[in-house]
């Protein structure tokens, strides 16, 4: 991957990501890249830093942190409006699902070595808007009140996972990592802190909500752009691709306390729901209505939403085809690309022509 200037957005994570920074910068320098470093100082800061980095003309913006940091960098680059900027990642967070998806090791230095030997690949993104009026009114929807975090690279979640992220202790998460998240999930399930809720999924026709695809009670809804959920062990949307212009939906349906726990465990640990009690949909555009109390997460981070007085909340989800250029290691097996390795070379040649024409 040919780059000249790089913006490195660092989530310090209590200082641990700064320890390996000199070695990482040495790797990037050896590749001939000129790197400008910025450090996240407060919530939402990484988005601003990434936006500024893309607007200042950096060829590549790297998120050095977890999936939450990567989500902010993705949204910052999209907000900058330059479709030629590439986004890369060096894993350094509690969860690094995207890094696992594309075969990056957890060690930041090893990931940096693979990053400099990557391809630029165009990928789809998911986009979510919160409807502020009736679900059938195409003109009354707007962005989330989440500091511009309306895009997701991995997946969005409504229900249990967002509740888990809301109540997990940040200090415990920093100290114990994913163990803290697992404990919070067990508490939500076994002690019934999180209850099932009514959901309605509708198709989208010319920007308006249309026919009902499914309605009923659920404990979790996953809208996937990729496959893995919460790490290597879970594939909530196992048929998703990054280049098919579609989003995949998994609804984990409701039952009593024991069967609900089993359904959730089967879907997230056994990769597919063994009991057949989950629902799956695929579409480029659709609407989801849930109680207003149900939380929303994007790429593993809780999304802040607009203040509302109604009993329900409606979200419009859209797939945005080929929205962003992502750095993907050259040795990646193309599992998440529908075109597959056979068409990969043609894509690379087209990207190269686009860069030459732009230059």
C-alpha cells in the first residue's frame, strides 16, 4: 500500500498503548511513511482528530485502540468527506473484533508490520438514523445525538449487548478486559435486569417504512456488516459480506429465563442458534421500532440518542456500498468479500487507476 503521510490517532488506554509507540513509529518510518501522532483526551475526541487528519490530507488514518476508537476514526473520516482517505487499525483495546476479522495479531508491533504490507479495499458501512416523527414519514429523521457516530463498520446492537455496555464498570473493564463484559452479561441474563421487549422490523420503500418483515418479543437484535460478534467465538451474522451492499439482521427471540439464556448462548458461542429460535433477515434498507428504553450500541460502544418523550424509538438502517477504503493485510483470505480472491486483483487494479487519475 502506497502512502506518504499518516495520521495516527491513539487511545492511550491508561498509558499502555504509549509504551510501544516508539517501535510502531519506527516500523512506519521504515516503510517511508511520515507519521503525525495525536492522542485522544476525552470522549469523542478521536472522531475530531480523525476528521482533522483526513481534512489535512493524510493518505492513511490509523486508529490505535479498540473497536470503539476505530468506530470514531471511521466516522471522523466519513465526516471529512474525502473518499480517498484510507483507514487502518493497530489493535490496542479491550475488544479488537475488526483486527481479528482481517487477521491482524493482538500484538501492536506485529500488526504494524502487517499494516505496511496491506491493500486498500473499499468496504460497505452501515448507517443509522433516528426517526423523530412517525415511522412512515420519510422527511422526519435525523442523526443520532452521538457526536456524529452514525456509521458502523462491524455491527449495531439493540437490547442486551447495549445494556451490558451501559452498566459495565469502566475501571473494571480497563483492569480485567472482556471478563468485565462477560460478568455484566451474565448479570443481565440471570438476574433478569434486562427484560425482553417488543420489536417491529419493516422493509423500506423509497425512503419510507413499508411492509412488516417480523414482529414479536426479543432479547437482542444484531445488525451486522461483518460476522463476528464480541470476539472470535461468536458469529451472529455468519453470512455477512463487506462488499454485497447489504446488512444482515439476527433477532434472538424471547423465551423464559432458561430458554432465553440458552438461545443467547447458542447463538453467540455455538455460532448458530441450535434451537432454530432466532430470526434472520438481509436487506439494504429497513426500519426497526423498539421501546424507547432499549439501548443502542455501534461497534461495541453505547450510542447516545436524542431526548424523546414517546414510548417507542424507530431507527432507519441503510447499507452504504463501497463507502470507505480500509487497509486489509495482503495475506487476508478474503472471507468477508463476496467477490472473493478471484476478483480481488481486478479491484486492486481499479483502485490503482483511481489513485493515478486522482493524482
